[in-house]
C-alpha cells in the first residue's frame, strides 16, 4: 500500500481499535443488571474476595501495552505520540490473533522512576504489562523493578520477543548449513535492549562465542565506557576479547544478527565470514543489508524483520500467544526456560528447514495456540 492509502485507511477507521461491551443493553432490566443496582453486587463480591476481580470483570483478560517512544526500532527516539501507533497496532494484533484485550498507552515521562511509578499506579486495572520501545539501559531497570514489585507478568517485547524469534530461526538455519549449533561464532550488531536480550538467550541456549557490537565497536569485558547492562553482558560474551569495529570482528564468523539500523553490513564484510554464513538483517523498515547483496556475497540463509522477503523473523510470532498463555495459566513471569521452550516449539513447526524457510509464517497453522499451549505446559 502507498503512504496515502495507509493514512486514509487509518483516518477513516479512527485508528485500529475500539472498546465494545460484551452485554447488550436493550431494556430497563438489562441496564439494571449491568449498571445500578446490579453492579453493587459485583463491587461487594470483589471487596470480600479481591481475586474474583479477574473472573467478574475484563481485568482477567486485559493487558496494557505501554511505550514512551524513546526507542522505536529503525527510528530511535521519535517521541511519545509518534510511538503510539506501534502500541495501538500491537493491541490490535493481541485482540485479533489472541483474543486478548490490550489497551495502548503512551506515557510522556522520561525519568525511569517516574515511569515505574505511573505504571504501578495503573497496574490494578490489568493482568499484565507489555513494555514497548523504551530505550536502553533504562528499559532493563524498569522491567526489573516492575517484575519485583507487581504480581502480574511484565514483558518487554523488544527484548524477549525478539530474542525468542531469533533463536527459533537460528535453530533451523543451523540445520540448513549443517553446523554444530553450540560451536557457532555469532556477531550481534546492536547493543541495546534487543541485542543484549538476544545474546543472553543464545548464551542460555548453549552458544559461547557471541560478540556484541555497537557504534563504538565490540563490547569487551572491563570497558568502563559501557553502560551497566553492557558491562554485564560483556562478562559472558566475546570470550577472546576481540576489539574493533563490525568489519574487524565479523571475520570468520558463522552468524550475523542485525538489530541496529539499515545498510550498515556490506558485501565485503560478508565475504570475510566463514563458510555458508547466516545473515539475519532484522532492522525495520530497512535491513542492515539488502538480501540480494547478502546472497550475492555468499550468504546461505538470509532473514529480515519485514514481510517483503522469505524468513520474516519478527516478534509477532511470539507476543500474542505468549501473553494468551500467561493469562490462561495465571502465570507471573517469563523465564529463560519458558523462552527456550517457545523457541524450540516455533522451530519445530517447520518440518523441513530450507534456506528460504527457517521460521513459520504468522498465518501458517495456528502459531498463537502453539505458543500459548507451550506457555501453559511450562506452568503446570
């Protein structure tokens, strides 16, 4: 669709979501049941049995999708209002694909403690918090504090959804190139929320040789110029303490995972990688390298974050089913064991991995139910 068509469609519909009642009000009796005096019965029940709120109201199937607009993938800090269309779109996906009520919220507070305070103050209206497009390193602190202080699941999609989707695709890509998964040398470009979370999950999955790179070069243990989350991930990655730019450290690597910005990986860099390199260029809307260039340079498996090419590695494969499962299981945490289980499940949905097919498509089979079932099984 053209820019004009996209904007006209949104304008005519007044956005992507709306709020509808589950009960029809057609007469005085209907109104009395759901409003006064009937609602007083529900209020008194919740007063005496607070946990009944999830069964008697929409809270039990509702989550908040919250952004401050400081780290929109591919755009950066575009502001709170400009970040709202992202959370509105994800709220629509939750509703349409998973049957979850999701309310998009943009919070115009740059101070991390104030943002935490605001989220805590509204948390009683929801059964889960989905954090979106909040810049690093603040996002790590915000998620950590909220997880400790709230009794509902708190999930940062840029971290965990991205990491799970990448791992699922990498399981199958490794089969295509016939390499040992745990022996892979992986370079992750982008040392923000997505890059650090992906490196952590790959490490949990058994890969030791992972190097993160940002604009200043590779992350090396002991570098005091790194922020706190970067210093922590540097302790468990880059085992050979390789220093230098992406061009320097990508040599002889097996996998490139781009979670940064468009057009930063070159033909010549790919040529220096090991045999049958795997290229995941996931920046949106412009990938780190065009798939045509990557293929010409010898890439054996290529994935992007968008739908224009085969192998769309995107967290839309994860978050609808993940939160559906969390709500159904009445679970409060997203653990590494759960993330590994979801990644393995997604990978298993591709029967015979091939260069152009290492990850299932969003509308192939029932991805949402497969993921939600995996979540439920992990909390039995």
